[in-house]
C-alpha cells in the first residue's frame, strides 16, 4: 500500500518518507529500553544517528522532488472515521514540508551532536547524571513530534505534532525540574509554556471545527481545493478560521500577546533553547500560515492582522532585548522579534521570504544559542577553576550567575572559536551583507516597503534595535576585561561542541545563497507548493531586488553597531572603572526607559494580576465556598439531611404523640381536671392513643358528612 | 441449557462462581481468596472477549440476544432478556477489563476481611455487566439497584474515616433517582404491555408531553449517577472515602452506567423529549465541564481532584451524547471508555502513593519523579491522556465530542448554537491547568520531605496493573478505528431515529 | 308507639357516651365498662334495625355480640387483676413504661 | 352440609386441634412441654395439607356465612406458615425468658383459626366474630410475660384499645345492617345496587368498620398502640402479631370493601388514599427516630401497612379488583418471610430483661456472626425493596396495581417514603458491619434455621417468582351471589 504511490511517481524515494517518523521513534525507543545499560557516548550517538538518518531521508525526498516537484501524499492508516469525518495518518511530501524536514533534521542533528558533549557537563554540574539518557529520549521525541507536524497531510495530524512539540518543550524546559527559583522555578516555567500554548491550541481547535463545518474535511488538498467556491459563499467563515488559527500561531510562535512563555522557557538546557525555542518549534506557526496560505489569501483583513501582529512583536521584543543581562534572555527576545519578522512576512503574503528567513534564522539563531551555551559552560568551568585557585577563602563565584553578561567580558581571548562563531551569528542576525540574515531580512523589508509604509518603518526600527542589542551583547561578553574571576578563568569548549558551531557558522555565512536575488532558487523551489493560487501572484510580481531597501537596512544595521560600540565599548569601559558591579550605561543616562525595558513592560505582572490570580482566587472560592461550604455542607448536609432529621424529630414527637397530648390536655381541662396535674402527663397513655383513634373517627366522619353533601 | 451456556449469561454470572468458591474458603486463606477472585475475573474477561469475537461489528442491531420468560405476572411477562450491540459491547469489555485490574490493585492494600471484599467485588461485577446487557427494563432495574449494595459495602467497610457518611450518601442519592425511574418503568410497562426495550422502542407511540415526564424520571436516575452538575455532591465523598479499587470501579464503570442509561433508554425511548431537552442538558454538561475543571484546580486531596475532574470529563460525555449526531455520540461512547481507562489509572496511581505514605495531601509530596522515575513516567502519561493530549486516547474522544457539539451547533442541529462547543473547548485549557499543577506538586520540584526520600519505586505487580491501561491509552489515541467501527452502525441507527424527531421539531 | 328512629338516636347517644368514657376516665375497669356500653349501644341499634327491617338476623347478632363481650370480660378482667397485683393500681395513666 | 365442613376443613382442623391441645397439654409432664410445641406444629402442618387438598373451586359455606376461594386458601397458607414460624421463634425464646407456659401454643392456634375465619368471612357477623377470635388470644399472649410490667401494660393497652376499636366495628356493622337490612356482603351489595339502602348510614357504617380494621392493621391514625405493644409484648408474639393480625385485618378489609362497598368508592377512595399516604409517611419518618429495634420494626410494620393499604384505593374499579387483591396477597407473603426473618434475628440477640434490643447491641455482628448479619442485611434490603428480594417484587407488584388504578401521586409518595425507609434500615446494616462491637448472641438452632431459610427463600423466590405470582393472581375474590 505504501509503495503503490511510487508506481505512479516513477523512480523516487517518496516511499521512504515514513522513515522520517520511524527513525526518531526507533532512536527514542532504543534509548528508552536499553539506554540504562549504554554509555553516554552510545546514547548520544544513537540519538544523533537517528536524527542524522532522518536528515538523509529528508535529503532523498528533496532529490526526488527535483524530478517530481508536485510531490506526493502518502496515506499511512486511518485515524478517526465517523460519518463524514475522515481523518487519517498521512505524509505530505512537497517542497514546503521537505524544507521544514531538512531544517529540523539538519539543525537538529547538529544540535544533537553538540548536546552529546554539552549535556555531559550539564548533568554533572546539576548533579544528576542519570538524566543524560532522559534528555536524549525527550530530544528524539521532539524530533518525532516535529516531523509529525511538518509531514502531516491534514490539520489534525499537524495538531498532534503541534501539541507533541509543546509537550516536549514542557518536558525539556522542566528538565531540571528541581532547580530554578525556589527549586520549582523550572517546573513552573514548563507549566507556563504548556498552558499558554493550550490557550493557543484552543484557538486552533476552534479553527478546526469551523474548517470542518465549511469544508467537511481537514485534509490540506481537500480544503484548499474548495477555497474557491467557499470563499464566494462564506468569506466570513474563512475569516474566522484564519483568525482562530492566528491565536494558535501567537501561542506556538510566541507572538503578541501570548509570547510570555518563551523567555521563561530559557530555563531548559541550552541545546533545548537552540533547537526547540529558536530553530524549529517556535517557527511552526510560520509554517502553519505558509501552509494555509490559500485560506489567508482570500481574506486580506486576516492577512494584514497577521502582518501587524508580527511587526509589533518584532519591534516590541527587540526593545526588551536591549535591557536584558541574561545572555540567553537576550537571545530569547531576539528570537521573538525575529519570529515577528517571519510572521509579518507571511502575513504580507511574502511566504517565500518568511520561509527563507525561517531557514536562515534557524542557522544563525541556533548558532548563537549553542555558542552562548558554550560561553556559559566556559564561565562555569572558570568558576570551578577559580574556586580551585583559592580554595578555603570563598570567592564571589558562589552565588555568581554564569548566564549574567555582567559577570563576563574579555572572553575573546579565553574562547576564540566561540567568539568567532558568535560574531558571525551576531552579524548574520544583525543583517550585515553578505551573511544569511541580510538576504532573508532584506526580502521581508522589501515586501513591506511595497505593502505598507508603516509596517516597513516599524520593521526597520526593529532591525535597528536588533543590530544594537547584538552589538551590546558581543561587547559585554567578549570584549573589555573580565568582570569576574569566573570569566577570567573561563576556557574553550571541547571539539564535539565547537565543530557543530563551525558548521552552523558556515551555514550562517552562506545560507543566503539559497535565495539570492536573481536566482531565487528557494523561491522557485517553494513555488511548486505555493504556486497554483491566483492571489499570491500579487506577492510574486515584485522586483527581484531593491538596492534602496538593501542600502537602507545595511546602513541602519551599521549605525546601530556603531552606536553600540560607542556606548558599550568606549563609554562602558570607562564607566566600569568606578562602577562595580557593572552598570549598563543606558541605565545611568535613561533610567526610566531602561527600567521599563528591563522589567519587560511588566507584561508578566499584568497577566498575573489580570488572569492568573483571579482564576486562582475564583477557583478557590468556587471549590471551597460554593461547592463545599455552600453546596456540599450547607445545602446537602444542613438543608437536606438536617432538615429531614428535624422533620423526623418533629413528626416523631409533636405530631405522633404531642398533638394528641395537646388534645388530651385540652380535653382533660374540659373534664375539670386540673391542668397543673395534666402537665406531668407523659406520653405512653392509653387514653391518648384512644384519643388518636377517636380523633381519626371524628375526622373521617366530618369528611364524610362533607362528602355526602 | 443453551441459555445457561449462552455467552452473555456466562459473562454476566461467571463471577458468581468465584463468589461461591470464596464462600467455602476461610477468612485466613487470603492469598488463595485473592487468586481465586483474580482468576475468575480474568476468565470472565476472556469470556467477554469470546463475546467480542462472536459480535458482528457491521450489524447495527442487538446481537447474541437471549430471551427467556422469567416471571409471568398477570398481564405481562418479565423476560430474562440480554443482548449486546455497538452501544454496550465496549462498556461490557471495559467492565470485565477493569475488574481484574482493580482486584490486582488490592493485593496489599486490602488486608482486612479479604473474603468479604472479594465477594462484594465479584457481585459488583455481576451487577455492572448485567446493567450493560439487560434489555428488559425490569431486569435492567434489578441489576441497576443491585450494584448499589456491594458498592455500599465496599465504601462502608473498607473506606476512609468518614466512610459511613459517604456510603449512606451514595446509597440514598442513587436510590433517590432510581425509584423515580422505577415508576417510569412501571408506567411504560402498563402502557406498552411489555418491559422489552426493543418492543417498546418499536412501538414508539408515547405522546410528546408524556415523553417529557418519563424522560425526566429516567434522567433523574441517570443524571445523579453520572453525576451531572449540580447533582455531583455525593461523588467527592464517595471517591475520597472509597478504597482504591472501589474508586477505580466507581469512576471507571459505575458512572458510565448513568451515561449509558441516557444513551440506551432516554435517547431510544423518548427521542422527541431528548431533542427538546438537548439544549438544557448540554448547558448543564458545559457548566459541569468548566465547573468541574475549575473546582479540581485548588484541591489539596489528590483523590478529590481526580473526582472533580470526573465531573468535568463526564460533562464532555453528556455534551457528546446530546449533540445527537454520529460524531458526538460515538465520541461520547469512546470518551466513556477513555475516562474509564484514564481516571481508573489515575485512581490506581493515587492509591499506590497512598499505600506508601498514607496521605493524599499534595503538599506532603514533591520531587517524586527523582525518587520514583517509573512511577513518575507512568503517571505523566496517564495525566496527559486525561487532559487530552493528541496522540493519546483522551484527545480522540474530546475532539470528536467537541466536533459533534459544534456540528450540532449549526442551524438544524440539536443545540443550535456554537457556544456549547466553544465554551466546552475552554475546558481543554482548564484541564491542562489542574492536571499539570497536580503533576508538578507531586513529582516536580526538589524533594523537601524526608519521608519521601526512602519511597520505593513501583514493584512488578503495580507495573502490571498499570501497563495494560497505558497500552490502551496509546492504542485508542493512535488507532481508535477498531473501537469506532464497533459502535458505528448502532450509533448510526440510533441517530437515524433521532433525526426523524429532529426534523419534526418546530 | 315510639318511632324506631328514637331508638337509633338513643343508641348513638349511648355509643358516644361510651367512647367519651373511654377517653376521659382513668380507671381501667370503668374504661372497660364504657367499651361495654359502646357494644350495647350497638346491640340496641341492631335490635332497632331488626325491628325496622322486620328480620331476625339483627336480633341474633345481638347474641353473638353479648357472647363475645363476655369472652372479652373474662380476659380483660384477668389482665386488669394481674396488673393490679403488680402495680397496686389500675390507673392507666400510670402505664407509661414504653415511650417512643 | 358436609360439603361445607369439607370446604372449611382447615379452620375446623385448627380449631379442634387447639381445643384438644389445651386438654392434652395438661397430661404432658412439665419438663417435656416441647411436645406441645411439636404437636401444635403438627396441627398447623395438617392444616396446610388439608388446605392444599381443598378443591380450588370457590364456593360458599354455611348459608353464605363463609366463602372458600383462592383468596382464603392463599391467606390460610400465610396464617399457617406464620403460625409455624411463630412456634419456631417462640420455643427457645420462651425458655430463655422463663415463660415457657405451654398454653402459649393452643392460644396461637386459636388466634390462627380466627385469622382463617377472617379470611373466609362472607358475612359481617363472621368478620366480627373472627376479629375477636383472633384478638382475644393475642391479648393474652401479649401479656404472656406475666412477671414483667411492660408486658402486662402492653397487654392491657392492646386489650382496651382493641376492644374500643371492636366497638366501632360492631356499631359500623349495625349501621350497615340498618342501611341494607342484611349483614351478608353479597346482600348488602345487591341492596345498594337495587337502590333500597340508605347511602348515608351505609357510608358511615363502612367508615366505622374501616376504623376498626384500620386499628387492627395499624394504619395511621389508629396506629399509636403498635410501638408500645410491639415493644412490651414478648418478641415472638410481636412477630406473630405483626404478620398474622395484619394479614387478617387486610383480608377482611379487602373482602368487605372491595365486595360490599364498591359503590361507595366516591366517598371512600379519598379516605383510603389519605389513610395510605399518612400511614406510609408517618410510619417511615417516625421510624428514623427509633433506637430500639423492636420499636423500629413496629414503625416499619406500620409503614408496610400503608403500602398494602395503597392497593385498596382501587376500590370500585372492578377490572383491577383481582389484581389489587393479588398484589396484596403477594406483598403479605413477602412481608411474612421478611418480617419473621428479621424478628428471628432480633430474638437471637435479645437477652434477659429486654437487653440486646438497642441498635448499638448489633455493632460488630458482621464480623462475629457473618451469616446472621448477612441474613439481617437481606431482610433489611427486602424491607427497603431493593432487588433481588421478595420485598422488591412485592412493592413492584403493588405500585403497578396503584399506577394502573391511576393513582400516580400515591405511588410517588410510596416510592419516596421507601427511599426514606432506606435510611433507617441501612442504619441497622451500618451498625452491624461498620461499627466495632461484641454482640451477645443466643445459640438457638431453630432461630438460626428460620432466619437462614427465610433469607434464602426471600432471594430464591424473588428469582423464581412466577409460580407465586400465578398463584396470587388466581387467588381471586369470589363474589357471593
């Protein structure tokens, strides 16, 4: 059944596509089952090998696509079939999905290799080597989920991957679940990520329902095939689909307003940040929109909304990045900002540009994160060095945070390789010719300049900030003098870590070649998937290249870098003399603004007071007051049970005996017996019983007389 | 004889054999008693598999029907009338599947009066299976009421400190509903001249407003059992006090008797009333979903948390059933199974830690994953399935239910508004909140309690009790087709009948 | 010739008196006599009705009632005597051992 | 003439047997009084046999004074069986309480003969005589505990109030006679139908009869004697009283009202409705306040009287007459087994001087005597009406009759009160199983056996109830022409 398609497709490797799911699965199963008996190297090797094989399969798919660019869909098995609802597991092999496969497995493979060495130290620094295996199991699980996401041929299977990667992100953010603030910080960060993403998934679900309501299917081809006539009938419906989908995107790709989980996600080990929270998972949203472009194309309002969300996020996050001191936090906000660029691109219909930036960003941001990881471990090694040197006398190193850039400086000499690759990554991100970032970002700006001047301006400003904070980071980390013993004693990382860095660096340099103006290899490659739609033409009929835009962006970048140099290299150095610990120059000059940025506009605090605390209070009130005290204790116990008990007592005493007593007393007074004597009457008297009988008779008689009238 | 060796008779009454054997054993022979109980329940499970083998999935009608006149009262016959169809087969399997697992879970948990415990447990199985198989209203009522007694004792004798309160509350609440159902059953019998469900359904001549009353009378019994908001007050008590195995069966099967009742009787017998009342019930269901999820969140007692989560989950089931379309109902049925598996597993998990630490207060734990890695991993899977992670069983059920509700929200659907599905979907977020919070409080963070450092990880028996459930969690999550295909024809038939009444709506 | 209904009325009066006697008096013997009075009121009614209908069965019935009454007397007095032995009183208002 | 004797043979047997036993007993040495009990049992068994042999065809006897039909023969079984169980419960008990005076058994037989007469009375005179014949021995038996004051008190109360109620019956009969000119049920009916009967007199007469019979069956508000008498009387007597007297009362009630006064339904049905509802409510609700098991069972018996009364509201709906009667008979049978079983357990735990009668004395029974506790549980469940027990089938059958009569409201009250009853019956179970304690239990094989057998019968007969149902539904009332 798998190979029937190959018959139609001629000699291709399409039939191997399912292996992209199989290999990571095998990897994780092997490590899960036998990992206990394997050495660290073996575990890491197996995991990396699995991903590497996946990459090979992806390459084969690419090769096949050269001959059959239309791609194929390989249905595997049915999943949910109820009435009209027919969802299956199936693999979509086309240029778009294969691009993602290549990025995920390629970058993933490098990061796996890097992690073999990185985690070796990490687990020891954190004091639980037994988690080494767990890390790679989770890592392969992530690759599996991500592959499911990108290779899905329908929205629901995509959703499986979508939440699957969310789960892995949760697990890996909380990988050191007993560390972090109060020992629980990391775990809470994981919860935050998962729950925030669930909010987005809620949107995704609504989108899915609406979609099924309109198209009676979740299958990409079936849905896109009907967009034409549905858009005539119910454009509003499609608008809602795209809108709900956007909620999902803001969740997964950390856009406004749901971006808040990503900075906290840095609690995970650095390879995690690189692979999941920079290169691949967070770009899923961009992929989703690109994948759903036929839907977005027919509802321009939704498109512009997407574009605006992306643009604002890009700017917003970039500003925050300026005022962060944690080396990874800076990169985190930079990621959010870059994702903003991509979202803005796909929002403007520049799917190629968006995807292009996705790819290049995957290269250089992974590079940056990994090298930051190398820096951090360098510093930590330095920390231990330092403690060795003067043991007994406790240095400041004890409570020193190895991720805080204020404790670094001058690492250029201590870690040359890391420095150079970091520099390359930073320049690529800043968008300096001819590095990868330049070309991709340039395309986006170009598109923006045509689409909407406001977007263009905002994005350019964002680009400026980007270059600025990267300059700041480079200087704080690598230049100047060591601001702590740890930094002074820092040392270069092992080969196993640096080699992947170098490869990534090369990719970051030449990545732009993918889609050089004039050739547009990548564009044409993608157009096989993003071709057969009328609306997209608007996006494609752009000039290949605009010197003006390119010049402007380059100038902006250079200016920013120069400014950064002035502020941090020149002025910062001088400041450093009188200020210890280190103070950011901007903090001295523009304290209020810096404070706002440093505190991330207090968004977390606002969310906390607006949503989290109210929900906590509300649910507690509901549980303790409403459900327990009122409903359970008061209503059921006090009212129902208690009332019933009272009724019983009442009937048992007053009615059953008392009333009769009453009559007896009354009657007795009739019979001239002293009432005082009768008070002592207890029940249990024959006469009262007789009286009851008599009362009954009287009642019956009176009723009958009434009835016989 | 054939009626005795009829597979349905066997699967229903086989546990009685175990009861008889155990009766002849001495209280001291705990081990033997346990093994006998386990063995008998396993054999019963095997027999239920035989039933499955003889069951034709393609056939929408009742199958393996056995009908013998049982009691003849002047006028009409009460029949020993069993049968199985797509609506019930899975629930029967669930029952016979969960019983041995629960028995296995009591191995070390129950040391007191093992003999009686096992007797009651097997009697309970008889009642539950009977409920799902009975086609004669009278017979159904007998099984229905009969399940009360063993459960009452399970809670009352082996339960926690407030067990008497919980036991009697459980008994009275359930009975309060079922006596109204008894009157309705009698009324049906008098009007239709028979208690046979198929015949009554075939007659289908009950005037609309009468349907309304009868529907409510039946609903009284089922809604309390489910329990639908706001009739859930007995559930936390029963769950918190019940022994682990009791909770597993209570959540896993007994609650399903309520939802099954709605499906089997209310929808089939009173279609018009069902269609009329669908929106109201759906509102209650949605409230239950959100309310249960919100109330679960701040609970300190893990068992209570899980109990309230059941309110939420069964809200989903009810919503699905009263979407009155294939997606909703099939999703609802599957969700019954899912809830039985996931929540059953959750209660097992809670029981395991309770056995070790004799507390269920979440603050007494923390960082357990470090101490008990296997336990942590299995719990995580169960929790994820319970909060509906795609790829695990919970998602398939919830998604189809929500989709069905959404479909029913279209004009011409039974609900007529998208808000039901919309609000219900929020439950998915809330579920993540309370489940993750629970997991984090128990398993994540540092190990800051000394007494937790020495805890032992699961032993082979505990793993064996959990693994079958885990396997099912993945199976249903990844390839639910066999389950759906079992129920599809029957559901389509049911929906077909309902569609007529929906069309008849003003 | 006294109209028949006078007898009926008289019997009704007697019956009521007997019933009230049971309710009001505290001495067991007297209560019992009141009961007898009720029975005899019934007898009177029987005779009167027998006369009215001109049948005999009513008058025969009277004999039955008298016989039964005699039997009751036998048992009743025995009980009363027995209780008098133990309690030295037959005031039924003091018979209150048992309470709900 | 002989045909009549033959038809009424069971009663005759029991009556004669009672007389003979009284005499024979004098010649039985005091240490071998067990023989008397045995002989009494033999007599009852003979009665059962003759009853079984009796031709099923309904016929009148003694010039229409008595009627022998399925109804009466079914009731005879109930009476005779209750007699047997009564002996079984009494034998050891009387010894333990040192009141083993052997005249107990003849008295029992006399009372039973009275009940049987009640079951076949076709003439109001018969009703009255039978009523007294069954009551007077019970008065004596209630006071059987000669040296205990509460027993004597109970006896005197029962006696005075019984006589009081009897007075109403007689006067009611007198009025009925006055209204219709006859005491024959059939004659009354025809007189009413032919229209030459004063409805006012008749109705009032019927009401008075209702009062008297209501007293016997302990219907609210004529129930007040019940708890005291049940508590004071020796438990074995109470058990017998609770079933036999009640059954007899209902027998007369059904015969008289269903056959003689159907035309008065307009006036009487609301009356019966109210009586039934009141009885169920008060009986069940008040029972909750009780801690003494005997009083608890007393109120429970009141409540059950209420349930049975429900069937009487079908008065006047001739098509339902048979079914209502059958329902009552079936219910009575179920009640017979359940009640005697429960009392058997009570007597097993009862100690000297009325000890062991408090609910708390049952704590821990489930642990120390599982079988006994299990049996008690069965009885309690049967009294609640939880399947699979006779109690459930009985209620089911009754409610069905009531619903067919169209009295949904009454049925609703019935089920709701039975829910209430679950509360106090379950209390017994809770105490037995869920509280710690060391109950004192008499070793008495007869009691164990009767408890065990009744428990088994309650479940077994509920599972294979068809013959019983058939029998009850054939036990139609025979309207004498």
